[in-house]
């Protein structure tokens, strides 16, 4: 059995804190993105599986091409994800980047709140363990 030094254990806890903070930052950026991107309608033009999951822990990757119009210009962009209710020809709500209309995402902030919550849990738990270690020295 490998025994880790106390310094290495503390560094791992600091690393966990940083990962938690990164998740919080990603969630905040995602929420801000949803607030700065503009809504429009798009039509799913094609869906192609680019990676098929081989275990229950993995997820399939999809190329979902969506056609939409912004300021009279028509774009076809890869949404990069698939939902169960997607079908070719279906109209969906999307958000596009006003600075780069080819950048699109699905609306919805719930996923970003999960990032923030998970990051907070990891950061607080690792911080508590680190403080306990330092206090017990």
C-alpha cells in the first residue's frame, strides 16, 4: 500500500478546491452566456452519432446540425448535443452569440446551477478537510 506524505495530501486538497472553484466559474460563465446570447428558432437538418457509448458511464456524442437565420443571413451550425426529443425537421429554440452568430447553444440555466452547486460542495468539503489538517498539526 502506498502512503502519501502529509504535504502531498494537502496539495491534493488544494487541487480539489481549485477544481471546485473552476466548476463554479464555469457555471457563472454559462449563466452569463445564456444572458448575453440572443434567442431564435432553428430547424434540425441532420443528426449523426460521432461516438457510440460502450458502457453505461459514457454518453453518445452527436453532431446535430441546426439551420437558423440571423439578420437575414442563414447559418448551419453544430449544436454539439442531442436531446431525446430531437428529430430531423423539428423546430427548436436556440441561443446564438450576437458577436459570432455561428456559435449556438440550447437555452436553460439549470445545468449551470448544477455546476455551481457541485463546485461549491467540492470546494467547501476540501477546504474543511484542509483546515482540519492544518489545525491538527
